[in-house]
């Protein structure tokens, strides 16, 4: 999938080419709603953002000229709520991937608001945009020496009871710690005695969630997991989900043309065309353009793969300028 390109004029007056994605991801790499809403809205008004490749530090430009959907990822989107009216006025469709975990006792998410505050934000957001557009994530599911599968399922059930009626979908993933050295290092610094999910433990967790979901009635999906849990009523997920967009934003003809072909077409195009090949093989997301930057999230969650260290985050945040064209100039 190749996005269209358009000419833009940068803040410095240069004319450059920019990608013009239809679906924007904001962001898998950092919590833009929690920490950078002013910067994001400034860039939206300016019409473009500069994105820095985390692997080679090369800059490229992303235009909002053809954007029809913004998928926000956040543990605390409350700072973005005052801007929702402006997003609506600009005709932009929004979906929220809202991670709402309960790891307060373990201290795994040291800088998120209290669970009660986050639940209140979840409810307020759902009432504002509709429960279909607020996806609950309990992500990742993480085991410690004290946090067993049974206790973890109880935590999920506790949160579910607090947001019942405010969402229709739960997304889960299993902490994949051995594959990420920086995650292991961060957990070690926090003296967290973690345990890996084995296939048997995954099945145990899935079975418990299936039983609990008889009361909730949610659609449960995994995020980028190879494990097949369909026997427990848990599907392989698409967090950036064309099916949801077609259901909720079906009147947006430009979006429908992108997702389905011409609006009168009765079927989706072949999946390989829209599959985001930049994500892991097990990821079901359709193609989008992410505009975030690693090592900029102040939540400092112990299990986070997007932060190398607290020091790296602090260095970057000292450089942040809400008037700049990138998260870190």
C-alpha cells in the first residue's frame, strides 16, 4: 500500500513532498492524547507533521490533507477531550484505543492517574463519542511472582464491572518479555519478578475470560498474538479495524472508497492490499501512518517496549516544543 503524496510548505518555508495517509495512528510509540494534545492540534491546524524514523533518524513529512480517520492510543486521553469538538468540526473520524489496566498494587504504571480517575475518563469519552468508538485494552496481561492467572483475571473482571455499558470490545495481549531486552531491563530496574506466559497459561487465562464474558457480552480479541484462542471465543484482532470503520463511518464516502473501493461496491478488497505490512505478521491492522516517537512517554510503564529508559525520556521531553513540527525537534 502506497499513500498519495502532496506538496506542502514547511514552517521554515521550504516546499517538500509529504505522504498523505487516509488513516492516521496517534500513536503506538507514545501517548499523544495524554502528553502532546496541544502539539497535535497545532500540527493539525498547520496541516502536516514531521516524523522521525526511529531506526535511522531520517525525517519525512506527513500531510493531513487526505486523513479521514485518526486512531488515538492512550492510557489517559482526558487532556484531549477539550479538542473533540474541533476534531468533529474538521470532519475527522476518531477511534480510541484506551488501555485501562489495573496494576496499581504492582506499581507497573507509575505515572498514570488512579484507576478511579481513568475509569471516569473512559466513561466520559464513551458518552461523548459512543461506546463503539472506545475500545478497552487490558494490555499487556502480565504475570509476576504474586500476580497469578487467577488474580489477573480478577483484575480484568474488576475493571469490566466499572466500565460495563461503556464499550463493546476488549483487546488483550500477553506480555512478550523475553523478546525485548529493554523491557527486561526496565522490569529489572523496578525489581519486578515477572513470569512468561506459557501456552498452557494463555489457555487458562482465555478460559477464565470466556467464563467471565458470559456476563459482560463483549467481543474479545487478541492484539498481534500467534496463539489461536478461538475455541474460547477470542478472535484475532484488528486494532486499526476496517470493519469497525465501515460500520461506524459508513457515510464518509472518501473513507469508504479507500476501504471498499467505490461506495456502491458490495465487498471489501482483498485483504493483502490493506494489511499493514509494517506490523508483525500476526497483526490484523489495516494500513495506517503512525506519527509518534519512541522515548517520549512519561507514563514510564515498567513493561513498555517504546521507552529505553527514564533518562532517555527525560532528555527528549526537555527538547519538546508544542510549536515544533515534530514531537522532539
